[in-house]
C-alpha cells in the first residue's frame, strides 16, 4: 500500500462520489459538446475549481484569463441517403451505407461529393514510413483515384517486424491512413474492415462513421482529409478483388513485405454522390491553473475530458441519456480534487494547469485543439498526465497506462509506483492502439512527454479475477451505453488510493528543473529535440 509521506495530500471519497454523481446526473444530459449539458457542465466544473482555490487559466480576454478556451469545431453530416456504387467489368452494383460500406461525411470542406467512376488502387497498409524504409505509395499517382487500405500495420498478423510486432504503431490507425491519403493527393481512401486488426466489429465502424462527424476547424482541411473517407466490409472487398481478377489474401501477404507495390484494380471503379452539410459550432475546454513561484512559464498539465455522448438511441430500458459516470466524470472529479490538493499545498516552482477538455468522444478534438493552439507553450510544457475512465471500486495492487510508449515520464511513474508497493502492468492490448485513442496523444505527437493513467486490475479484494470480471462487465454492460451511471455502492477507495501517486508525479516535476524525454527509439523524440533550445 502507498506509504503516507508527511506532505502527502488527503483525498476524500465522499467528495469524489458527489462530483461524479452530479456530473453524470440526468440533468447534465450526457454532457454533449455544444448542448445545454455543456453549459451546465462548465458552470459546475468552474465553480468547483474556483472553490478548490484554482485560478482561471483559459483564453486571454482584455488582459485577463477566462476559465475556458473556446474550441471551434466543424460538424459535418451527410444529407439523406448517399448514392454509392462499384462498377466491375461494366456491371454496376449499389453499396448500402452502413451495411456494406460506411462513408464518413466529408471534412475537407466539400458541400457535395460527386465521384464518377474513379479508379481503385489497393495500397496495402497505406503506410509511408521513411525511417523504416517503407513506402506503400512508391511509383503510384493517386490523383483522382480511390485508395483501398488494410487496417493496422504491416507486421500485426506476423507478429514480428519493423512496426512494433503485434502492438499497433500510429501507422496502423485509420486516422493516419486518411491523413497519408490526403498527403498523397488521393481523391479518397477506403479502409478494409477486419475485426482482429481493427480490434472492434463492424457495428462500431457503422455507429461511429455514419452519423455527424466532428473535426477541429483547420486552416487547410484538404491537407489532412481526402474528399472521400470511409470503411468497406471485408467480404465486399474480397468479392470486389475476385471480380477484378485479384486474390485478396495473396495481396495482403504481399502487403506485409517491404517493397510491396500498389495494385490498380482492372476494370473496377467507384462512384459516389451525396450532399454534406457542414457548420462550425463552438465548445469549450476548461482550464484552472496554479502559477509557479519560480518558473511560471514552465507548465505541468493534468488533463481529463469532460464530454460524453449526450442524448442518443435508447437502450433496452428506453433510457436515452448517456450519463458517462465512469467515462469520464471520474477523471473530471479526480482533476478537480488534484487541483484542490495542489491549491492547499505550498506553491510549486513551475505552473500547473488542470485541463478539462471537450470532444474526446468525437476524436480527441479538445486536446487536439489545445495542442494546436496551446494556452501555454508546448516547448516549455514539462509533461501531460491524463486521466480517463477511472475505476470507482476498491483498491488495486497495480496500475497501467494507455499504450506503453517508453519515456522518462513513464519510467518515473513506474518507479514511484514500485516505491509505493504498486506494480505496473503494460497495456494488456497494445494491438488495439489505445495509446492513440486518449487525450495525451495530441500532445505526444507534438513531442510533449505524455501518458494516460489506467486503474489496475489486480484487486486487493478478489485479485485479478475480480478486477477482470468488473472490467468485462463494464465494457459489456455500460461502456458507451446509457447504463454508465453513478452507483451508490461505489466506494472510490481505489481512486483515493491511486491519486497520491498521480499527485507525486506532477508535484515532483513541478518542483524540479527536470525535462523528461522520450525513449531513444521513440518516434516523438526528434520532435521534442527540435525545441530543446527553449528549455533550460
Ligand atoms: Zn473517456
């Protein structure tokens, strides 16, 4: 158990429970961005941060900091039923949106997508990784063409290679594949859905791609979004390849080898026609702050997202409010309470920002916006410690992080944990790419050492069996469902037990001159090094 140091802060289970209960109550309507639920959430969190003793750390207005940072978001939605089809050797076949294909509302600024008989090119895993001597686009011009790419990265199936083996690198994420397609000048890219390498079934693809899409407002959206982005069912792809005289499985094997050459499908084209309604909405990140006493321009960030899914499709009980108690009222409450502990303690040498971001559930957009337009410079941001969906149950003997990207920040956390009698377990499912699915990632990809904390699964009462059973129960019955609701039986004992460790990590950094760095082999290290001159 965590040894109680003389200056260790005390956290209060009752207060955490009250905050989670309030934030996830029906009155907050599931905390959807740019809804009445957002207004209530901001009022509540700001009031709690104020009462905890924090200062406003948001946008500057008339020389004064507000409590919030305005986050303009693009909301794009396909109007009506999109017309989608394949033509192979003169035979036209309609594709059903949501069933055979899932096309996303265009986020490149297009008001209408009208594609007539665009050629199709299989680009393997759609990866261009010069540092790994890998280029799936070598010698191919994708202008006016639709690329078809596999999900995950080239060594997921074989388990060994230059892309982290079974673990997913960023090259395996669909977000990367669309971005690379845009850089290649492609008209569009379709990701082939396969359950294992995607780590989720078609239902998830359908639910998260055929409704309104959100993005940060970009100066040049075409730089990262091709006009057509979507997923296609594996069976549809296998059949398409067959009719074009190609063997899907054989081509996939080739795509796992260095030197793979993209293949144009003969006599096969893709057509699409639909209107897209796009408008800009404004949501808010919330930022509380403690100004450092000696080096106020150097910042440690604690982060957690406040948003959840809002009001949506009813569950079996007819409940339509996605309360998001665990996801992520727990992280928000922890953020407020960490703020309270720091506000009570002697002032740190460096500044600490308590960043409660919006639109995580729409694709990490609040954290993406902050890191693209930071309130405090990223070059002198020491570290980001993110919390998402903490466990409100009893005490665990261990803890984890989303992904296990190596850095001195993670090394320190592991050492601190060990000293406190807590074991670190690496992300048990690195192939799912959790590292790229949490709010610390937009900071990491810009070089800032960042991690996302995860509650442990080895419970003091009941061991791994009990911890795993609770995790499974949550994923099946409550995760992203209206049943993610506050429960009177929750003790919050685990959070109370873990929070001193998170406090220590940030407190030690805020009272030192250390600049933790990424591991030598990390893809984020060079980006961080580029701003080294700004850190003393
Ligand atoms: Zn979450």
